[in-house]
């Protein structure tokens, strides 16, 4: 590797909620960093994923799903997505295998038209493992007719199918540049943040309807014992209503125990250590509507 042929750059990953953005990036990096669920608003802020190999360093920006904001948290998330596009060298837009372009997709495509010719736009058609080949060809043709995509690549984020082609395509468009981060670094986020995402992911997995959208995670203590390979982690889960508190605790504490057990197991894999995880549930009424509380829970610049 010589300095001249090493390529680097920033790639924003955008799309409507629940199309597989975080699943794709966790697959590429080989570690679970972002919370993953089948619910909208899973990713709430831009998270950097770093993929480094012999001839390139690709810095991915995992952005919140683009949708019309309904509260202060939603406004922050939309701003994050737009800033992700502005700061990137390449835009990757992910869609699923829907056979028509819906209202949300149309709004995103119209927004991307502003960047046509200024920045390469790559379309990934995700979840190809769920459809037949002739259906896929029709979907590719439908998006090709929009005439804004430099490349259209079918993938399955969950299996990794097509991700190598995607990475090779990115390198084609990246320019020569330096290594921005150490080659063993995979995210700009610390372990404390990743553990909070793991806990929130379990809440998203098990809680229904409105409850999971109103979860905020605050890590109050994150400390490794001096004499043992054990982390002591104390965490508050904030919900928006008293009734939600009862739901997340569950009958006899069963729901909270399930969330805590799975989060602890994931955290132990991440930290390669034993974890003593203590979780409390607190109410912060309608926090997503209040700018000061949105900022308090870390959703601010």
C-alpha cells in the first residue's frame, strides 16, 4: 500500500425507518454497535462506523430514518439525517423490496434530486432474500427510471449477500485520502454508549405500541473493578408515562429481568468481561416534547 492509492471518505446511509440501515452496518463492521429492531426511530442520531482494509478507510454515517417529525426528538433526528448527507462524499440510500414507491420514499427521492450531479448516490435494494428474481428486476427498473442513482445494488443486510459488491463500488467512487482513524477502530462511540444502545435495543424488541419510542437510557455508572475482570454498570431507563413504567417492569419484574439479562449477555460479549448490570425504571413525563430533556438524554450537538 502506498499513500497515493489509499482511498478514504465519508458515506452517509439514509432511508426511511426500518429498511435495514443499522443491520447492514453491523454486518459490514462485524460488531453490534447500533440498536436494531423492526420499529421506526430505532436509530436516533448519526453514528460513525469505520471500515478499514488494506487500500481504504470508509467512514459510514448511520443516520436516523427520514420521516416527518412529530416532536422535538423527531426534529433533532431529521436534522441529523440532513447533516449526514451534507457532510458525506457519497450518499447511500437504502430501500426494501416494496414493488411501488411509497409516500416516504417519494419524499426522500425528491430531496436527493437536489444533490444529483454534486455527489454520487448509490441505491441499495435490501431484503432480496424475500423475493423472486423477476420481481427484483422490476424493482431495479422502477428506481432506475428516477434517473438519480449512479449505481443500484441488490443486497441482503441480514445475510451479507451483496455487501462485498457494495464495498467495492464505494471504493470506485472514493478519492485518494488519508486514514482518518486508527485501523483497529470501528466506531467513534465509546463502550458506554454502545451498552446503552444494547439496553435500548432489548426494550425495542420486547415492548409494544408506543412504549418503546418513549425510552431513554441513561448510564449512571460504568466502572471496571480494579482487581477483577468485572464491570459494574448502573442504568436508568426513562419512560414518558407511569403506565409505561408498569409495562416495562412487568408482572413480578419479569419484563425488566428479561431485558436486563439479554442486555447483560450482549454487554459481556462486547466488553469480554463479566458484567454486573443494575437497571431502574423512572418516569420523565413526555420527555420527547421538551427540548431541554431531549438534550439531557444526549440528543444534541
